[in-house]
C-alpha cells in the first residue's frame, strides 16, 4: 500500500514559522530527527542482508 | 532466528580455542610423551594456539572498528542529505514560491518582507546544516555606488558581527568583486596557509571559510560566506550545499 504523507501548504507554513522564529532550535531538532531516521534506515538496510553488521554490538 | 545466530557466534570462539588445544594435548597423550618432550610440545602447542586464535581475533577487531566507522559515516551522510533537503531547501523553495506568487502590483513591502525571510532562512541553513559547531554565515550585499563595495548586511551563527567591507580598487575588494562577477566559488581550507590576495588576518578568529556568489545570470546581489573556527570545520564537500543556497537566495531576491 502506498504511503501518503501530509505535507501541504499549511504544513510548510507552520514549518517556516518555526524556522524563522527560532532557527537554532529548529535545526537542532531537525538534526536529531535526521540522525534517528538515518540510523533506522541504515539498520533496516543492513538487516536486509541477513547478517548483523560487525560494527554493531 | 537472530538468537540462534547470536548463540552460534558466541560459542564459536571458545569451541575453536578448545578444539585447537585439545588437538595438541591429545597428540601428546596418544604419543605417551613425558618429561621435556611433553613440556616442549605443550609450550609450542600453547604458542601456536595463541597465534591461531589471536590473529583472527585481531583481524575481527579491526574489521569491527572499520565497519563501525563506515556505518557512522553512512549515517552522518544520510542525515545530512535529509537535513539539507527536508529541513532547509524545502521551506526555502516553498517561500520562493510565495514570493513568485505575488502579483506584480502587490510588490513592495510584502515582497521585501518575504525576501527578508528568505535571507534569514538561507543564512540560518548555511550555518546550521553543514555539521560543524559554531559556524557563522554572512551576506555581503553589493552596493553599486562608486566605488563599488560588498558590505556586511546580515549574518547568523556565532555572535561575531562581520566587519570587513570589500571595496573596489583594493586588492581584496577587487578579488571579491571579481569572484562575484565571474560567479566563482572560493574554499579556503586554512586561512594561515592559503589566503586570498590582499588578505589581512587582522582580528579574524576563523580559520576556514567558503565564499559563493549570490547572483543569477543577469544580476549580482552579493556574496554569501560561511566560516568556521577550526581547520576541518568546512570541507570541499560543503561548497555545493552553500552554492545551492546562494543560488536560491538570488532567485528570491531577484523575483
């Protein structure tokens, strides 16, 4: 089933308002989420290959 | 399934060590060795067992460290792409859409306000998404009155206001204006070893910087810079992201 994501103009407006009101906090939060997502993606791609990575405990 | 695999992995090493040890002990017992032949066999067997087990263990440790480093690099790269695309470029392109949506007759205060927002988004993104801490981004606006100048107009990041004005007719000013005219980028990895002509270290605290033109094909608006306090805070790989931000800022300012 295709996955749809709500990302319309109202979402963009709210996001822009957050960015403009406090850019440092906005990007700190974005950085944290980006790393969490990257970690998840990487783990799932490594799991696809069966063997757990030797780099992970 | 994962538990079985982990169990096999956990027991493989002691089983290997045990088998290697039993092999030479068994050999010594079967051959009924006593005295110094047994001592010699035991000593050599112990050394060879240690080598047989230790060398692969060392290689496994090295592989583990390298794999961990590679995963960290992959994670950082993936997070950074997401940060640049999702959290910086998407709101910026949305904002540019709003600027270009304005009807021509409504240009004026509202357009200037939206362009100011685009400037704030670009400066904060340039200072925040490249990875290193305490980066600073600055916009130097081109002033066309004679002599032509690039004056510090806005900045984000470290609380140190940019002070340099690049003036036509000075070595550094002509160099900066030339970069802008030719739409060239500049990456300075270390200001103490390679610096632009006419550069005066003066009170500058930063050791590395990127400078890119804010221009469309027809118009020049100024220069966007990002600087860092330590060598290595910025790399050649960062230039492309700053260049895209500068190009989009030029589109916003020119709309």
